[in-house]
């Protein structure tokens, strides 16, 4: 209480996280009275996920409330931007006469109106503004989110789960969300319902077999040229690295758009396997 009185929220979060991580006070999270007074943040959700098998029944509902608060905050920040970006990209060749500021095709509008540049005002005065069509086709693209759930990737799993749930809410996408360590678990069903359920389906920790998960995800690729494969991992492969590189090479050669996100977090530059990242970049897979 005193800390909250005298320090800003971000400082409270740091002190709180240090108490949990450095001083071994994780047992505090097992008390509902303590948990409901803690500042919800992504790192705390990662800690709760790593402890979920030990959380007593009396605390589980409070733990879900903490996770829900963080998930809702992330969705609030990301959802509108992701929806606009996805629908704009899918419909960029289809224009509509219905005006909507969020759907303006800026590139086309500027290009078509360059002749209307006003040197006195130093601006373009458009005769006509072009808008992307809002019409959504069902399952235009397949999006596969493949998340490393080893202990070092906790923040990334939280952001990845929320992003996957946003993708799943778009009728224009067929979304699959998979988590892996040395085993692979398909979270697609929970993803479509509730990202909080998805996060409680994640088991943080264990080793890493990226190759096994990529092999599992290949079954979802129906039209390679209309498939986006998002691999979220630090690339410290504990499985067959040569086969992993070969699989991803074949995937991109078939037309799949693949990318590797080394981390999704607020904590700066991630630790990752630079050698494997270079091999994937050489295949045309940005890391």
C-alpha cells in the first residue's frame, strides 16, 4: 500500500516482479487476497502460467481475473489496428464508393490526385478519395501461429495468444494456433472461444523441438500461396535443426509466406540463436 502511495505504477510493477522472481515470494500468488491487489501485467501472467499446476482451487478464479485484465488491455491496444491492417490487405484491389476514413486507400488516392497538387498550399487537393472495400470473403487466407512455450518465451506466448485470438475472430481468415516445447498442442479451439482459456492451456517450461511443431503445422497448409506461417521462437532448437531448415525451405519454395518473430515483449532485444536466424533469413524468412 505504501509503495503504491509513493511510486508510479511502472515502478510498483518492477518492485512487485522483483519480489516474486528474486525473493522467491511466488507463494504470495497462491493467496487470493494478495493476488487481487497485485498490479496485473504481462510478466505476472507469465509467472501464473508457469505455476498454474500448483495454484490452489481457492485462488484459481482470482488468477483468471488477473489474466483477463491483462488480456483485455492488450486486445484494446491491438485489435482495431490488426483488423484494419488485415482487411485492408485482403481487399486492397477492391474499391468501394462507400466513404469510411479507416478504409482510405492512401497510396491509390495520392497517385490518382498528384495532378491536383497546389503549390501555394503545398498539398494535394483530391478530386476523389478511394476506399478499400469492406466486403469480407470467408477464409481468404490461412494463418498459422506456431508459438514456442519454453520458459524463456512467457511474454511472447501471452502476446501471441491474444494476437491469435484476434486473427481467429476475423471471418476472412482461417486461423490455427499451436504451442510447443518438446510436445505439440493445438490451441485453435480455445483460441476461437477465449484467449484466457488458451493461456491456461499453455504449459510453460520444458525443452524445445521446433522441427516437430513445424511438421505438425504442415497439415494446415491447403493453398501455400494463401498461407501465412508465423513462428514465434528464440530459435534455440533442441530437435533436428537440419530437417527444420529443410522443412521451412520447402514451405517457402511452395509459396507460403513465413516469418519468425524472435520475441513479442516490451523488454527489448531478445536472446536468440543468431546462426539459425541467418540460415532462415537466407531462405527468405525474415527473423
